[in-house]
C-alpha cells in the first residue's frame, strides 16, 4: 500500500493518470457533501404534499356544483379513463395461463367488470340483453338501492309512468340508463361515483324491476361486456 504513495508509483502511472485520480477523488468528495447537505425526507414531503392537494381537490369536486368543481371532475374523469390497465392485465393473464391458474370470472379481461352492478342486493335477470331488445330487466326487492354503474355525471332525471328515468354519462365507456327508479337521490349535473346510491326500487310491488341499458355513440352496448351479472332466470317473475 505504501508503494502506491511513492514517487515511483506516480512516475509509472504518469502525470495524467495521477491528475485524473486526484480529480476523481475531488468529485467523489463533492458528491458526498451534496448528499449530506440534502435535507432528509424532502422528496417524500413534497410527494405527500402533492397527494394531499389531489385528494382535497377531489373532495371539493365531489361535494360542490361550481364551474370550477365541474372542471376538476372532468380532469379527474379523463385521467382515470386513460390508464394502462389493459397492458397490466395482459401480463397478469399471461402469468396465470402459464401457471394454470383459473382467474375468477368477475375480474377484468375475463368477460366483465369495469362497472358496478346497478342494484345493491340479490338480482334476478328477468330479461337479458338482446340486440333487438337492449334493455335488461333486473328484478330486485322492494326498497332495494339502485346504484350508479360507474362514475360520471348525471345527465337526466325525468319522471315517467314507470318511475324515474336516470342517465349517467361515463365518458369513453358510454351512458348508463336506469328506468323504474323510485325516490331518486341525484340531480342533473351531479357527479357520482361507481356504486353510489342514486335511488331505490319501488315498494308498492312484491317484485320491483329496474330496466337497465348501456349506450355509446347512439348504439346500445351489451352490459355483460362491462358488468358481471348472475345467470338470467329461466322464467320471468311477475309483478
């Protein structure tokens, strides 16, 4: 070790090598000083602060009806719609297939579920989706909660002979339709979250029914592509 410090070693390494070694040592010392001078946890502090601002903005947007709140809701909705879930899911599916793992049918990519079932309790699919009759008829229990199938903005709340008709705009997914709602709890331009209560089923009948449909670009979609429903009933329930 002492040999490396002698003039002989410096002579063998040459003046350039010796100077380069001194330069590298100085740079290493500067890096160490910079690392020591950075306040500990500063990055985490700013990340936590940013997360808090995002949460506060989301809470404000959900509980206010001002133009600013509407703009914030639009930004959040767009952000959550544009994600890489499909890429991630393809990787998960490939891993499951290679290990002979059967994924549950209600998971995304296995036939459904980017949206919420529109009733809170037991559901009987009395009339299933068909191309010529796109509205599903779902039979529930008296007073059962009707739920938003996805997050979005309420665009219509209209009283009809068969109950209240509600529509919710879900952005790129489309618009969900709910017919036969009693005691609606939402109003036009209100932002709702997936699974949020928007009303209830009537209590005047033993087997109340909800008509449910999904529409996108003036065409009806098959709700089974987005929601996991129980198997349709072989015989319909009468009101």
